[in-house]
C-alpha cells in the first residue's frame, strides 16, 4: 500500500492524534516501547541531515526515514517516509509520506504536554516561528486551551501567518512573549530566540526546535528558571543543546501522564517541555493512518505479499475487495472474540458490494486469516478465533454448521 500526503491529510485528525500520542508517550516512559535513539547522518555539503527512526510497540513495527534541511526556502525543511511492517512476519504493509505526520504528531505531543504543564486558565498564546509547526501548534493547542489572544513573531513571514490564521503579528519576539502564559518556540534557529527574562510568572513553554547538541532554542536564563520536562530522557540528553545546558530533567511527559511524576505544582512556576521528537510518535501515528486507510479502502496499491496472498480464491477475494481489515494486526490480535467479530461485522457491513453477503465476507476474512497463519497460532489464539466465528454467527443470526448431523459446539 502506498499513501501520499493527501491521503494522510484525509485520514488523520488532530482530535484523534492527541489522545493517541498521550498513550504512546505513557507507553514509552513505562518501558513498553523498543526504540533506539535516532541515527543522524550529516549531509554537510548541503547543510542537511538524514535520519533513521525505528520503533516497535505492542502492535506496530516501523521506521521513519527523514531529511532535515534547515536552510530550505520555499519548500519544507523536513521530508520523510514512514514504513510499517507486520510485527508477526516482518512483511511490508505500507509506505506513506511522513512529512505531514511529523508536522502533526509534533504539535499533538505539545498539546498533550500543554494539558499537563500549562495553567488551566492559560489564555494568551505566543508563537515564535511562522512555518508549518507554527500552524499545526496553533491548531493543536486550541483543542486543549481556550486562547483569547494569539500573537506570532517571525523574522520573515509573521504578517502573512497572522493574516492567514486571524492572529496578531508582533513586532519582535519579546513583544510576542511578554505577558503570554503559553509560548511555542518553533523556529529553525541554531541560537536562542527566547530569553528567560521575557517569561511571565506561571508561563509554560513548548520548545520544538534546536534538535542538535550544539543548537539552542532558549537562553540560559530560560532553562534556569523553568522546570524542564522532555519526551525522552535518553534522546533529549543526547540531542538537545537546551537540555544539555539545563543539566536536570524533572520528568518525561509520559511519567506525568501515568501519574508517577508530578507535573505543574503551582500557578507561579514556569514549566518547559522540550520535544526532540521520537520514533514511537511516528509509528503510532502512521499505524492510525494505515488502519483508517484499510477501513476506508483508500488504497493506491494492494498488499505487497506475492506468496499466499497472490494465490487462490481467498487471495482474490481479500485483495480485490480489501475488506477493511489488516489481516495480521489489530483486529485479529485482540483477546476478546466478541471484539474480533464486531470489528469484522462493521467492516463487512460498510464495504459490502450490492450482491455480496456481509456474513460470508466477514467469515471469509476470518477463515483466510486462520488458514494463512496456520502453525504460527497458539492453541489459545486458535480457540479465540474459533469463538469469534461463533460470535459472527450469533451477530448475523445464522445457525451453526452441522457436522455429521450434529451441530458444532
């Protein structure tokens, strides 16, 4: 399956992405995610970087390949592809554009942190930067706080951004920040753009730029005054010049979500979330897009499998109709047979053709999976899937099949 940026834009909603990022960050801090620190390859002659970011969750396996060219003008500074694989077999599932996912998941993570670290009554937002991250942060943060005033500053495009989004352009970064209770720093600057002495008591800062050890978003006073939170200690302490300068991290935001570490303690303290971006965010977001694409049958290409998937009547039925299911992940790995059956029924009811029997469609997909998985299924999994067959019959009010004159139990 191949999905481009337009597909991602159609299938991924910020309202859904924010709670998904919340769960992913909690899982990361709880040790339920396997994720190395990203590998960064300099492209020095062109002032760029090439990065690889793999991750494994309980239900998804994938990697993002991303380029970062901070000097780009007129085109995005980031370009990316995300690849997902079946965790059970390693087969490729989908390749999708990762630029928009990077843009959206970064803002969604900031929204999660804003929920935990900004004051509940925060009403003035300052955005330093006018690129795609500035726009996505404005969308995401408006979902978790009600702002009566939004100010934006950028060295080049603040006025155009302000006109596009209906906010106020500030003449300087200082003018934008002073008096604001929530601040977003989303620039490609390698030197500090936010000074600590501009921050009001009780302010909260989302800083998402300066992802190299020798780059800075914030000056020393800003990191000194603030209680610092990160998405990943391991990544942030290696990759962020701001975190290295601070020398102390209060907690990962996933720990705050889980309640194992405190978030904001008082209305007067300054809190800071430094996001370097981690692979689990991309893999989880991409998995959401993939599941939505399968459910909506928004496929540009069919399953890559050329073995059993390309042979026989089961394969033809599955690949031609793409019955809104991922055959190895998600639906079939659930522990509750009722949940498996209900998901199959929803899919079949939505996607059935004029003369198709939805019961036969749902049962065909389930039988195909059982046959295909074969010996890889444990006895418990086999019993669960057979129970799902019985549940499908109940949902569609079909009698159980007879075997030698006796009803199957």
